[in-house]
């Protein structure tokens, strides 16, 4: 499957291949970085995303205005030998050959790896054709793909030191521009969203697909008794399972394109501690109840959460302990802990522990290691 570039123009010579994706947590930092490069003058057609045919990039990259090539295949399910893993390995090998060909044909000046198995093909192509490779790691524990490629990478942009990658540069994790724009505008956004100014509002979400554990905890808590206003983003996977008899103060959504606004306007967030979510919470100075995914590789979500817990912004609850009663207990405890008569926007800004300039830092790192700035393509050039 190939999604053609915007307006069908020929690619700029040089430029960047952004490899990887699969989830919004992997992909959003990559989009933020190339948005910054385009803002600095890189031609938009100098950007090519190479991702997975099964990932959120299918919708998110074209919506952001960039060209996308997707590769078939899926990651390995652990290290055990099975027919499915053998088939997955065949798919990965096929994708690697395509990724190598794409790098050869595109002639990029740099490859940026976002991690995930979909990052490997173009990363290997970068190695073979001596294209500078920069890793962007979103989590406190590096992904398997980035660990494999770290020996050959010029640098690794990381959210915290100690990810295990070579040539680490602590840049923070890039966050969406919408988060930075919403930061400090909580009271105005409450009016826009129709939320009360004098009552707590909790935002709950579980990633692009949603979290069954978190969703069920909200629904159980709603049966027990009164809750504050809940802005609950259920996710695509569990949307059909939403109970019909929820109270009116539990507002459910399959997906929320304006989630940064909701987060900036809220008093507390309950979510999985993915890399991008943690970065956004840190920038917003937003109190959080974090429920790590129990089978996350290298337990990276718990390690992500530890940063916010150590900063005093969050509490961590093991997945197996999170139910309706625990949901009610933790949100009441956190709301009491952070209750104040001060302006909430000022209080959140003072609690911020994130890197507001993370996108600029990663864009600087990419620019530093690229072979040459991209130049506009020749209309006679054959498009990929």
C-alpha cells in the first residue's frame, strides 16, 4: 500500500525519512519534529514517513499533510518459536528489503527512527547507504528496534538519561503544538468546553485504542455513586461496550481530537503512562493517576511513570489493583491533595516539569547530523 504525497509533486532531494510508528505515542513526536523542520524552511515534500500498514499512521500522517509509505508485517510476539512468529519474521524480512529500496531511491540526508518494528527497514537502509541515523526514543526504557540500531546511530534523543542507548542526548519528548497552545488557558477552555469553573473535572483516556482496565474501572465507579464530572475517552476497541445507563456527569467519547484542550482545562488525568502522555502531563503540570500496562516491553510504562511520581505530580496504581473502588479512592485523594484557592492555570504552570522546547531540541539534533539541507525537487524527477 502506498499513500501518495500531497499534490503529487516530486520529492525534494535529500530531506528526511521518519521511520516507525504504530501507535500515537510513537508517531506524534515524529510529526511534531518534522512540523518544526518545515517551519524552519524544509520543503514539506522533503519528508517521507515509512510506517506500518497496521498503525495509526494510516490516518494521522496524511492528515498532517505528509507523504506516507506503509510496510506490511507485524512485530514478533515474544521470543518463543511459533508458526505466527515465523510468518511475522517473513513479513519483517520482506519489509526490510522494501525499506532498503526506499532509502536507496529517496536519497535522504537523514533517517529519524521513532522505534517500533516498522522503524527497522529504513534504519537498516540508512546503515547500508551510509545515511546518518538519529534515534528518537519516547520511553524511559528503549524499544527493541532502537536498541538494535543504537550502535550505528549518530545520536539518540531521549526523554531521560539511562535508556540504554548510545550517544544519548536528553532532549525531552516532543509534544504536540496543540498542548503548548492550550497550556495556561484552562479557564478559557472550560468556558469553550461548557465545563463548570468551580467544580473538578477528571479526564480519563487509555491511548489510541483505549484501555479495557481503565474503562471498566470508570463504569464500575459510576455504579457505586456520585462522581465528579468525567470526560472519558473510551477508545475504538471498547466503544461498543459502553453501558447505556451511565450518569450524565460521565461524558463518553470514542475519540477526542481536542484532547490537549481537555487535559489543559482539567484538574486531574487518569491514563496509561505512555511516553507521549507522560511528556504532555509533565509540560502541563497536571496531577495524574497512572495505571501502567502490565505487559509493556521492559516495563517501560512503569519507568515512564516514575518520573512523574518522583516529581510529586502523580500516583502509580498497578493494573491488577485498579477497579471502581480504587478509581474513586485515588481521584478523591489527588483532588484533595491538589485543592487550592490559587489560580489553577498559575498553579499548573508552576508545577510543570516537562521540556517545553523538546521539539526544538530534537529538530536541532536532526539538523546537526543531516548530510545537507534538502533542496526542492526537479519536476522531471520520477516520484516514488
